[in-house]
């Protein structure tokens, strides 16, 4: 291999420059602007003033913000849990030689490439409390049908179901990739040692999958905190987030404050808090991974 | 080194090309011929004929109409304005947003244009309070302002009860009577609802508007009485009796009020002056089920006071402050709010901002019977809904409060304290 010692910094810079410019313009600048706007009473126009930490104080004192935060946490916990469990379960099943394995792998991954808008609209029809096929089926079986998106206690659950349905296939594909990197000889050795299926899963599969698991949980948490499309589409557009704020997740609250109520400064403060929360969770996970993620099982 | 300088030079050239690409459109020289203006509005079926008529009526200005789906209009127009998207004029859907738009410097004051000779400013003068901010006229109204009771005569016939116009004539069309009629019309199983009132926060304020209460006035003074709570209670009791279409259901399932009426599933609908346009559209697309064009009518809103008051805000257009073609944009919105535009609007089945005998004549074809036409066009007081800078937030707050109340999360005992706390929060935290 040729030495890089004599490569000019100009050359290095010229290769880095396109992505650096993109990073500065599309990532770093918007983050910086969000921080800046969060310290003002910006309402969309040129006339605004510095309000210090006023927007943050307002957010922490607001019932709506606290409620949105609580709903987002509930949504995140259940969504991530089921995405990972289902993703791993189907990966384990479809890693074996089952009939139509390729077909099922493709089918389960398919919802992930569909637009959230289309999925949301389709499920709105399915979950329609009066005309929807699901409730008609439940009624046919003599089961009292729930209100789904129209019910205070079922609306968030419905959004969770749709989100998990749409996205667990993605994690399944990640786990499938991970399973195929685990050395078969480790399973053979475990079998010789008399390890049963559960023991093999806990001692070989899980440690072997731990880097993928760590990545999947991190991404799933970040995505769950960012949920918006499903709530917007399935609970009434710009007046959504209901009933009675039951699905008003944090990003939806940010959207409503910014674009429906012209409180861009306040909405930016909420975004900064969201960024901080996601950062802290990711940081804790990153630090904690040393205790359970194994990179040397091959 | 020479090679690396060349590579860097190429990169800079590429970047410069990208920047230059963004500039090229604005520097293109104007071509001779008609001026094209960009105009934003929502996809209401009654609006397209008006734009088409303007484009046909003259050759100097071409209106390039950009239609945004109605449910997303308010937020998308805000985004476009904030981004200074190319736009010469636009229609305001949630009228209270005008305050924030003007405060943000997106709207061009029209006084200079209005003072020019030949401008018919009758519509502006008729709704001066609604379109004036800080002493400046900032909008040109084209559609009038009034909510009405629209009813399906077939459903009344089946229930064997008189239509609301009979009670109006008797002077007994009160909210009590409205509730009684709604209960009688309903089948009680959700097949036929007695009435429907859409989920917009402003539509929960009929009783309050009739007491001439702004809830929060333009100076931030909180001013309301027990009529808000009374309406919330009435709505809840009617929904529980399946006499009113459930608010949460129509919000979540996005069931438009016009569909409820077209399907022959509601006896009465309390909605604004644009609704005959929807009826024309429904008739032309064969959407009316179980009734025909002659089987619907329009009369006053229920009202408890002797002097009749309805609620409503005129619908108006703005010229954007950063428009490239302000004069042609003003000419278009002035035409729309003038006598010619009024005739086209009337033909499309909406109440124009100015009513002339010619307009009334045209409206007679958009309204099924002469008596309904009289009620539709009679002079009346329409109290403005949420027309202050607090209006947009108040609308959202009332929406949330109504959801919470209907679901029992806010009890009757807590109602007033929750309402007051919410209003105080809005006053305190609105810029």
C-alpha cells in the first residue's frame, strides 16, 4: 500500500469539503439556529427580541409540554420494546430453513419502505370505529369493538401498533444480518457442552447480536422520540394530537406551537430540550454498552 | 501542488454554480404580454370558478392559482410566508392568523392602493373593523360573514316536525328549541343525527358570540360569560343522546361536515355562508343521498336574544409585502372583492362581501327557495369570531378543552377554572 505521508492537505480538504459544506449548512447551522431562536420570541417575521431562558422556563412550567413529554416516553418505551422483540423473534425464525423464507423476509420488511402517509391513511380506514373492517369483524365475533383512534385510552395504543407494524421489519433485517455473522462453531461447541436452546440463545446468540442490538435500540429510541407523521395523519392533521391530547407527542406539540400558533421561539426551545434528552439517553447507552455489548464473538 | 490547486478551483467553481443557479430565476428579464401573479388559496370547490372567471374576463393579468389541501392550509401558508416563497397574493383561511402575519411583516398595507381612482372599496368599508390593523387596511374582503342553520327537509318530513324556519317566524328558534328538535330528528342509533357542528374551536362559540363577548379582546382583557360552558354542556348532552355527530369521531376520521350532510345523515348543520357552494358542488357531482336539490333550506342560527345576532368573519385576500407584482395582485383581489367578483362568487354559491340586487338575483339560483334566499341575504349583525392576535392560540385551546370536556377529563365543576387558567396563560405568553 502506498504511503499517505506525502498527500497534500489541499487534496484531503478538497475531498472533505463537499460533505463538510453539507454538514455545516444542513446540520450544524440548523442546530445552531434552533439554539439561537429558542432564546427569542421569534414568531416567523423579522421583528423579535431576546428573551433569555424564558421559553425554557415556560416549557417546564407548561402542563401541555409535560404531558407531551410523558406521552413521548410511553410511546418510546412500548414501541422500542415491541420493535426489538418482534424484530428479533422473526429474525430467529426466518434465519432457519423455513418454507417461503425469502418471501416472508421481503414481506415483513416491505412496510418499512412504504410512506408513513399511505400507511397512516390505510390504518385510519382499518381502525375506523364505525365503518372500519376491523371493528366490523370484532362485532361479527360478538366482541365489543374499541374506539381505536377516537378513544382516549386506545388512541396512543393504535399509533404504537401501526408504528411497530411498519418498522419492526427493519430491525428484523438488521438482526438477520447479525445472526449470519455468528460463527456456527460456537453453537456446535455449546451443543457438545450440553447447552439447550435457551442456553445457546443466551450464551451465544445474544452476545453475538449485542452490537446490532445496541445499534438497534439506539436508533429505535431516537426514531421514537421523533415520531410525528403517524400522529399528524391519523389523529386529525393540524388539529390532531387527540382525543384530549392523548397522542400529542413532543414533536407534534413543537409543530403545533410553531406552525399553528406562531410561537417559533417556544417551539425551538422544546426542540432543544428534545435534542438534549435524546443526547443524554444516547450518551448513557453508549457508556453503558461496555457492560453488555461484546465485539469479540466471531 | 499545481494539481491540488486545480482540484480546489474545480470545487469552488462547482459551489459557485450551485449558488448562481439559485439566483438565475430572479434576474430573468420580464417577457412582454400578460403579467402572471402567483396566488395561494385552498381547494374549496367554490373558489376555482372565481379565479377562472378573472382569467377569462381580462387579458392583462394571469392568476397562477396554487391550491393547497384545505386541512393543511393554515400551517402550509405560514411555512411558505416564513420562507418568503414566491407569492403575490393569498387568501386567509383562519382569519385570526392575519394578526401574526401582519405582525411578522408578511402583509402589504392596502391604503395606498385603495386611494387610487376607480377602486371600488365598498367591501372594505363594509368590513372595515375586520380588515384594519393599527389603522391600516391589510386585507380585501370578498366573502361575507354569517353562520346559518342549514336543514334537510326530508329528514324533518320523516320525523314529522316543522322545519327551523317555522320556529324562526314564530320567534321561538332558541338554543333550547334547537336541542329539542335535534333530539327528535335523531334515530338514536347513529344512523341519523339531529344536527352537526364542526370541530373548529370557533364553532363552539355561537352562544358566546350572540352575547357579543370576545373572550379575550384586542387589549388582552378576558371577557366571557357562562355561555361557553352552556354550549359545551349542550354539545355533550346531544352527543350522548346521539343527536349530534360526535366531535372526536369527525376529527379523527376526518369526516367533513359536507359529507355528513350530502349523505343525508344529519337533519341540521350550523355552518357558514360558503355552504351553498358545497351544496352546488354536491348536486353537480351527484353526491346528495336520499334527498334532492329542492329538499334543503337555510335559515337563521338559533338565538336566545330578541335582536338576532349571528357570528362570522369575512373571508379576505392579502397582497404579500415581498410580492414581485403588487399592483396586479391588488387589481386581482380588488376585482374579487368588487361587484364583478361578487357576481361570480354568488354564482358559485357563497355570500359575497357586497350584496347588490344583481348578486341577489344570481344567488336565487344557488339557494333552493325564495324564503331561504331572504334569510341568507337579510341584513344582520355578525359578531367576529376570535379576531384578535390571541385568536389562533384561543382556537387551539378551545379545541383541546372541548376534547377534554367531552371525554370527562374536565368536569363541570372544574370547567371555569380550567378555562380561565388557559385564557390567562394565553394572554401572558402571547408575544
